[in-house]
């Protein structure tokens, strides 16, 4: 048996739910959202409204079920808690445990939050998920007084209404553009050399660095090789995937439309528009990439959406090669 997390009555009150049974248990030891991970003493939150998952949770020893759907009470010995809205109830629980454990939240823009993922930070700093149920589990596991970086959104504001909007950028003291995808820069007497990150993002990164300094949080910058924004995929003239920097043609993927528009302006200032094309959607790019001459193609899409197309090109080339054998 683990440590007591909360009384059943407290969970009912905090979540705004209704207790549908008269359980023989009066407390829970943990909260789970995956039925397969439920252990004896846990409260299972039925996020998928699945009777199959509820049955599995009970089989694994759940002491309570919190659900928004109409559930069939199959075991009178455990607590069945009915709520109107799972997400709202989850946020209420998250707010309660955050106050109890004296957490601090630092709001960041989405792009700042994405950059922080690639920094090595003190262990007492964590990135909080924007998904309320996942965030709740993070909060339950975290040590007291942990500082969380969060994305500015209504969910976080619901947990801590005192959060204020952040300044978005701070300019570096000096920026050296080694290429569109490689940058060196100086900020507050730090020389950050040859990181695989477009200079477009440097002002956002400098803001994060400044914030971390103010919070007295140590950090290290290493690389951004798999950074999801402005993601470069070098290709051959026939759109076959190539290693980074090994061809003159590159597809640049950006899944955030606001950033896409800003990045297009950025590119137009740095490259000849005659070798630049842009596409605002996946289908437009799919239908036209092979027909156009370009060196840079900025595409508003997720890079994974093009995996099949790029892999197909490679497979086709291999098949043609094998035909000659």
C-alpha cells in the first residue's frame, strides 16, 4: 500500500462531482488515466468514456472511478464519482494539488515553450503538458515547490488566474547568420556558437535565457537538431530525402500558421524570391512541388505528413536501380 493522497469525500467536493455509491473505502493513494497502469488504491479517471477501461481499472484494484458518462455500477465496494465535464473536473483537481504543493507556473509562448524543451535545466524545473489530464499526473508526481514552464492558454489560467502575459522577444547583442539554419550569437556576454537553429528564433531564445537568469536557473544550450519548427528536410531534384546540408534543395516545414507567415517574411529578406516557393497547405504542396523549380520551399504542414511522399521517391529510385540488375 502506498501513501494516502486524498479522502474520497475531498475528491468528490474538489471535482464538483456526485458520489453514486456507498463505498467501503474512504481514501485513494494515486490517480491514473490509463486503466492498464491502475494499481490497488488508485482513482481511475475515465477520460475515454470506455466501459472496457473502467472494467480493467476495477480488475486492477481501483478504489474509485471518476467519469462523466453514464456508468454501470458493477462494484458497490468502490467509489463511483459522476462529473458533468471531465476536463473541468481535472482542472479543479490540478488547482487543488498545485496549491497544496506550492507550485509556481511561468507562462511562455508556444514557440518559447518549444525552445525550452531543448535546454538542459535544473531538475526542479519541469515542462507542464497542455493536456489537463496529463498535467494533473505530472503535478501529482512533482516535488513540492517545483517550478513549471507552461504554455499560455485558458487551461493554465484556470489553475493560476494570477499568471500574466509574457514579453515575446529580446534581441541578441550580436547575431552571426552562418546559414539560414545555423546561427551563432552573443547575449549577455555569452557566446553561443554554431547551433542548428535559424536566427529567426534567436530573439525568442534570448528572452527565455533572460527569464532563466532572473529565476536563477542554470541551463545549457547544446543543439536543436530535431526542433519541430522551421524544420529543414533536404531533398534531391526528384524530391528524394537527403542528409542535412547535402543538397541545394530543401523543404521547410512549419505547422504553426502564425509562425509560417512570419518565417515567409524572414526568408524573403534573405533569399532571392525566384528560388523560393511557399504553400499554405499540404495538398497544395503535394500537387505542385514536383512541377516547380526552387531551392527553398516553405510549407505550412507537419513534416510527418510528407513521410510517405518522400519515402515513395526513395523506393521508386531503388526499384529503378534494381531493374537494371
